[in-house]
């Protein structure tokens, strides 16, 4: 089974103060070993420095460091001279540290597979591991932009994988159930092992009266013949124009701006 019952899954919205959120989380788990994953080497270096300044024993790890530094930093983490390793996905292959207590994703990963593999480095000793991901749709847009130079087939696969990550981050059902379903396994929250180890199960989201919103979105999708990406659809809903919307004369339609009673963020969700 793909189920790791001792891992607790949580997703939080990523704000401008994500560094502060990470520092707070690490200080609440002080003296414990953890990994923080970032997508870029530059961000790894910056965040490791921010943590050090805040008296956290953190070290950077990415493929841009020379082999000697990488080996040294890895050993410091294994020997517990450092509590936290801030890393790109280059870290963790073949690392066996059983008592990693948390894995934080500063940036949402590119696929559920990556997420499962990276979070799986927590709690290998059977003790509880906390898997915290910070999510903002901006990160998804960055990843999509990053893919736009690749061959079409690769882009399509990448896009489909990303949509699964978005669905995971935005779901209101059990995250464990979501992950296991992705890997083709059924999971029952009531009877399954680790059924309550998840933010959505412990703190259920309030179900909004969202039916009106949903029907408005569907109306716009249908009226525009499904030609817009999510971001452009949101523009249409809140009444913002751009070149594409103008070229299709969508801004002349009766439904243009019909959703301006809510902000972009609401519609993006």
C-alpha cells in the first residue's frame, strides 16, 4: 500500500510572509530534524540564510554546490549538527535519515508523484511526520510558464500533472484519500489507518453556498466555448480586459464582469 499512516498532511496558503510562517513552524519543532524543499537554487540559498539569521541550524543543499560542500552539509544533517536542510529536489536520493520529523514544501511540487516521494522522507522510523505545503496559484503559473518552452506533448503531460497538484492543494476532502486514490487505492477515512492525520479531516472547511458561483462559472465557460485558460476566465468574471478577451469581443457580452462581487482569488479557487 502507498499509505503512510504516521504522516500528517497539511496545506496552507502561501503569503508574502511565507518565510516567517516557516520560521514559526520550525521553532515549534525545535531540535527536530526537517527538510524544506524549494524549486530554485537561489531560493534555497536565500531561505537557508534567513533561517540562520533566526538562530536555526540550517544548511543549503543543491546541485550547484561543489561535491565537497554537498557531502559536508549532508553529513552535518545526518550527524545532527544541523537541524534543517533547505534543498532542491537534488536532496534525498539515497539519504537514509529515519527521524526526519517534518518536510516543508516552500514551493508546491510539479506532480503528486514528486510530492509523495519528497514527503515520504519524513517519519521513516514510524514516528509522526508532518508534511506541510505552502500553496499559491502564482506558483502554478510560474511552473506553467517554465514549461511553455518545451515540446507540446511534454507540455500536455506536465500540465495534466500540475492540475492534479492544484486539485490536491484545493481539495476539501481527506488529503490521504486523495493521494491514495491518485495511486489507484481505495481508502476509508473511518476505518483506514491514519484517517485523521490531515488538516481537512481535523478542521473541515465550511461548505460555502457556492452553487450560484459554480453555475456562473459554467455559464461563462460555455458561452466562451471553453477557449479561455483559468486566468482569463477569472478576468472575464471580474470584468478585466486583456488582448485575448478584446480580440474575441468577450468584453461586449452580457456576462462580462458578472462575477465582480467577488475577487480574483475567490474565482481562482
